[in-house]
C-alpha cells in the first residue's frame, strides 16, 4: 500500500479565484479522502446591511459576487416586496428577467471557459470568453456597467430599457445561438472532453438529495428542481422554457446542463422582449412596516435566498443570506475521493464555487471572553503589519 500524503489546494491557489482550503489525502495518484476548510473570506455583508437604508442594501449585496451580481439584489428586493405584500409592474418584471438571464449567460460562459482551462483545453477558454463579451457589452448598453448593474430596487427597477436598444439585444441573442450550438457539439463529440469529464466526479441522485445541492449540480444528477418554475417569481410562468436535467451526475453532465441552459436563457430573453408592453417600471414605496419577508431566485449556481426583518425603522433589523455555493461545495466530499489528483482540480471547479457568496457573515476574534470591536481588529492588523516590517527590514 502506498504511503498516505497530503496535497493542499489553497487557501491561495491558481485553481481558485478566492481563498478556500481543500486538503487532499492521497495514496499515490489517487485521492482517498478530502477535507474542506472554509472561513478565509469574511466581509460582514449581513451585518453591514443593518446599518444601511433599505434602498442602499441592493448596492451592497450586489457586490457579494461579481459574476451573479444581480441574483443577490433580486432576491433581496423580492424579500422586501414579500414583506410589503406588493406586486411590481409587468414591464419591470420582464426587465428583471432579461437582466437575470443575461447574467446566467455571462456566468455559464465564464465557467465554461474556466472548465476548458482547467483541463488544459485553452481553445474552449478563448471561445467561451469571446462569446461572453457581447453579453457584457449589452449590460453596458442597458445599465452603463459590465459587472454590477444597479437595476434592482424595491418596487421595480431603477431604469428602463430603451426601445431603440431592442434591436441590439435581439441581434446579440440571435448571433449567440450558433455559438451555443457549436459548444454543445464540441462537448458531445470531442474525445478529449469526453475522456476528462465522463464518469469523473460522479454525484448520484441520492447523494445530491442528501447534500441538498442546488442548481446545475442538482439537475446534472437527475434532481428536477428550479425556483423559476417551482416557486415562480417575476413573470417566469408566462414564458415557455424547459428545466434542463441530466442523469449522469458526472462533470460531463454538469457541463451539458449549463450549455443547454443557455439556449433556454436566450429564449426567455426573446420572449420577454416580445411580451414587454409600455408602462410603469416601479411602484412607489415610502415606508417599510414591521414584518418579515423571504425572496428566492434561481441564481446561475442554484437557489439564492434572502430573508429580511423590519422593526418599522428605515433599516433592516436582520438580513440573512443563503447562497447556493454553501450547499454545493460540501458535495466535493463524495465527488473527489476515488479519482486521481488530476481529476480533483476539475471536480472541485465543476460546482462553480463562489466563496464570496458562501461567506458573507462577520468574523469576530475572541481573546478570552472578550469580543473585539471592528476598530480593535483594525488596530491588531496594523500592529501585526508593523511587526512584520521590522522582522523583514521593510520600510
């Protein structure tokens, strides 16, 4: 029997855009066990929200994630609207859906490119990211930003989509279809992709249910769930689209689900444009009464939940967020062991993890019984930096 050794991936590693620690216990080239340590990335978004006006919170939560940056404000405004018991105008809902589905295209194309990069297939990376550029250009056209769109507000959207921009949106979607068809053909026919992804990182349907995974990870394992259909928000129940489900549970199935979902996103965008009639884009909201509300959206990675509680003041007294990666990342405990070290990288990436989404809570450093304040934590950091300067002779 080979001697067991530990191979660390993280907390800082080229595979990961954000800090997280995966400890691979290996025998030779095969992974025997995986240990996951989270908690390297705390920004205190939930606590921060309690100090912001209700209308300021969407801008804060939008920055939880740079890829699915409309999912969090979307879920947040739905939670507040649930508390208020109001419905937004149809035009606002269709605008929300267009932004939401463009975001899904952006996220899935970015992940597809990274997946190609992780298996050494950089041609896929360049193709996918080239296809992603027109999507980002559309965001800039409609919202002024390529990354954070600032469209969601309580009661509707912050800005309308100009009628003269409709042809550009339709043109982008129409031109994306052949590219998506090419991606689907490559995934289904390329022997390199088949060899690296089929039968690798398998998550069975039973395991998917046990780990309560979400989004493409669940659907790739045969779990037929999607918040857009199961608890329809906005006007998703007025357009025709299908939930993409595969049965394999391996990396190949996860890729295929995401590629095929992009066709559905394009169709939803086209139908939303066709159904969007002239009208208001918001309802006026002045005060938030005491109460509670929950908002759920189908983010690119799966169900994103925001909970808010009001005491009648102009700020939330509690804001709780559950992002999909929090549920998806633990599934690596069963998908990574049993495969080779080279398979581990792409398997870990297959859940499309977002650690910024996973870790929004505040971290407190305890010394004995004392909980340090924010100012005291900053002072500790400054003192530590000065100590390191002296130790290494830095100016």
